[in-house]
C-alpha cells in the first residue's frame, strides 16, 4: 500500500486539505468539507486541524 496523504493540487478551495483527505480515503470532497464546517461550528477543532494539515502535509505534484 503506497498511498500517502498529500494536499490536493486539483480539488482545492483554500489549500487542498479537504480535497487531499477525500482523495486519500476515496470519498467525495464535499462530505469532508461539511465535516470540517461541523467541527468548526462545534468548537475550534476543525480550524486547528485544517491549519496543522495545511502546514505539515506535503503538496501533491
């Protein structure tokens, strides 16, 4: 299994984090974006998770 998480270069609105997660798990990026919004509205977990992934994840080439 050579699948690695990376920021999406094609499916991105801000930084490609949600698109990268969706590509990694083989799901629709809209569902991932909705999950991040729910986490953001429920507290700051969604915001900090997004920022950390944006900074730490490699960019997809």
